[in-house]
C-alpha cells in the first residue's frame, strides 16, 4: 500500500507548469566590427616594447591571470593584495553565500516533509459548571509526547519552479562575483598605468621647466648686454610661469590616482605603501586572444548574470501558474497522551492521526491571474534587459578592438611628431644662441616639443590601457579559473 502511495506521489509531482527556460542564442554574427580587423597593428620600432605590433588571434584562450602578461611584478603583487582585501569582493562573496543558503533553506522547506516533535506537560483545573454539572472542580495533569509530519505535494511544480528561481539567483550572485573580480583587477591595471603615465608627463614638464629656466637665464644676460629687449625677458618669464602652472594639476591628478589605487587594494591612502611604476617597465602583449562571438556571450560575467535574472523571472511564471491549481497537503501524527507520566509511553496511551487537505482557489477577484500576467511581463522585461546587455557588450568589444588599432597608429604618428619637434627645438636653440632667430621662434619650438612629448606619453599609455580594456571586455578568463579550481 505504502509503495503504491509513493509511486502515485512521484507520478503526481513529475509535472511542472510554466515555460521551461532555454539559454538565449548568441547574435548571428561572425565578428565584432563591421569591417574585418587587420591581422596586426602598425609598429613604432623606436618605442621598444610599447611600439610593437599586436596580433589578433581566435586560436588562444584568455589566461585566467591575464594581468601577468604585462610582466610587472609590482602590479601582480598589488592585484593579489586587492583580491584578498577588497571590501567589494567581500560583499560579493557574502551576497553569494546568502543566496546559496536561502536556496538551501527552501530546498528543506519545499522538497522534504516537515517533521515536528512536541513534548508538553500541563496541570489543569476544570470547573464542571461550564459543562452543566454541579460537581466540585477537579485538577488533573496531562502529558503529551508526539511527532507530526506534513508534506505539500508538488503536483504542478510550483515548489520546484520556486527553487529553480532561487538557484538562478545563486548563479546571478556568482557571476556578479566574477564581474566584481574582473572590474577590480582591470581598475588596478589601468590605474597603475595611468600613474606611470602621469609621472612621465610630470618628468617631461620638469625637463621643460629646467630648459626654459636656462633659456631665461641666457635671455637675462642678453638683456643686460643690450642684445634683447625687456619685452623678450618678460615673455620668457611668462612662458616659464605658464609651464610651471601645469605642474599642480598633474600632481593633483597623480595624487588622486594614488589614492584610488590604495582604495582598490583595500587600504587607506595614509597607510598604503605603493610601488613606483614606470611606463617603460610594462611589457605590451603582442598576441591578443579574441573570443569568437559565438562563445562570447558565455564568457562575459555581466551577460551571464543578466541571463540568470532572465531564468529566475521565467521560473516565476511557473510559480504563478501553479498557484492557480489545487494545493494538496498530507499530514500524519503519532504520539502518546496520558494523565500519569509513568504511563505515558504505554500502548493504551498512544494517539495517532493522518489525513490530507486540498485547497482550490475559487474566487479571488482575478488576483492570481493578474499575478501570472505580471510574472510574464517581468520575464519580458528581463529578456529585453538581457538583449540590451548583449548589445552593449558587443559594442564594448568592438570599440576596444578599434581603439587598439587606432592607438598603434596614433603612437606611430605622435612619436614621429616628437622626434621632429625635438630636432626642431635643438636647431632653434642653436640658432637662438647665434642670434639668427628671435625668442618667439624658440618659445614656439619649446611649446611644440613639450606638447609632442606629452602626447606621445599619453598615446603610449593608451596602448596599455586599451589592451587591459580588451581583456576586461572579453570576460577576463574567469572560466579558466573555474575549470582549474
């Protein structure tokens, strides 16, 4: 008999109403940009590692610790520190743990029978008058020991759909953690590169200040000897002051990035000891693995997180649909009850019960059907948000790929401009000492070289920053870490 009941229960609980979730298909495209990428970017041989060509390949996977490709030991150490100490990651891990435990709790509540034990003892005084008799009040003891079992038959799959939604929420939090780790590591890399770039710009500005100060000294001597006018001296002083005025903003920008880097690794700015980064000490990766678009949507943490929300919303339709149908609950109990404690566990004191209950919504003013329509609308909303996330992700990769191509071209042009400007400045200085050109020509040459050098530094840093941005845009290799872990 019991075997038949078990089989009947399994048969009844094999149905789940509501739509089954299917992973959305990737966009039907074979590349990220409208026009094919070049096999490699242009090179700037005079720039060493920073000027090398970068090759795009679909035959390599993104390494799990992708930041190590810059071959910077101080950078690697900072990222290890950030991964260990970041409050954002701690919060993301706690959110994941919370979602997992909420799922575990509901598994116990929804899939398994609820067994409750009870042990009680009471002493009661009853007045028989309330029963229509005139006898004297009586006092007696009552002891009870029992266990009860209740079980909700999941005939239409509402409980399992609820667990499906909770499981999808766990997946969402897991991908949020992967995304937080990717954002943290990317921010540390780009901030370190930015710091190195600003330091180079400060150095270039200081070199220019020194050159202009020397030039001012020479101009003042020429004025003393009557070779130039007072206006020449004042113009040179003004140019020097203007160049010096560019230092405080650069130093402020450097301080802000140093403070940001300290925060990223989980330390206050006053207690952090950060390494000194030099732009030329970073190695530019020459081989860039580019994920195929067909696999891309399975590797971006934000896309997978959005997919998990879509999955959860889809499962809630099943929950709302199951609420329209009957709910069947089984219950049973067994125990002992007696007025004498020593007789409590004897056969004559045993009590038991079993039964079932069926509840079918009949009239609720259309509330349940409205809830189901709301669940469908929520699923449609999640689907639209998923599509938007995918589109933005593809745009992000396309932008970054083109940026890498154009960064290489810009560095080549900026380096050529810097070399030309330096040669022009050296020639103009010599001519100025010989008196063949006036101070205006020299000022123009100095300003041109300063801007060309700073532009070259920024272009050099952009190649590193956009390389890191590509690894971030492609997902950062978290799937390799999961496979290895």
